[in-house]
C-alpha cells in the first residue's frame, strides 16, 4: 500500500494543513538499520536496546519504533535534525555489541511509505 501525500496544489486552510501534517507542518524522521555481532545473546540485545532508547533517543526528545531496523522521529510536532541523525549514528557505532550501522536521510514521517 502506498500512502501518498495530499496534494499541495489544492488550497487548504492552515488548520487543515496542520491536521494533515503537510506544507509548513510536515514532519520528518529517519530510518536506521543495525546488526548485532554474532554471539550476542538475546538478553544482551535487550540491554543494548534499552540503553539506546534511554541514552540516544529519550535524551534528545526523540521517539523510536522498531528493533534492529526502525524509524526515529521527534516527540511532539517537529522534525528530526542532522544533529539528531549524527548523535544516533555515533551512539550505535560506539556500541561494542553492534557491528553494522546504517542511518538513512530524513524523510516524510507521515506520507510516501510503501508497505
């Protein structure tokens, strides 16, 4: 299923643009993919994910959905920044239990997804 952004060519009120999260109210986030090293137990993986959420996500007022691949957004109504992407990348790369990290560019958090 492809979720398309509502047309920006159509005139919409400020209230409706905000409700649809389009135009000046567009919100962006980014995808991450990482891989644990071989031999890391499920308990260690859970511990790393909990530390990741506490130290890299919540400390920057971000939200994360997923596991070894997921999506990062900002809490509230705003977009992630390049500094957010770099901080998340740095945290993941510094973790000794993780061997491969990929942080994707910002993209629309609400529209354009292919299921």
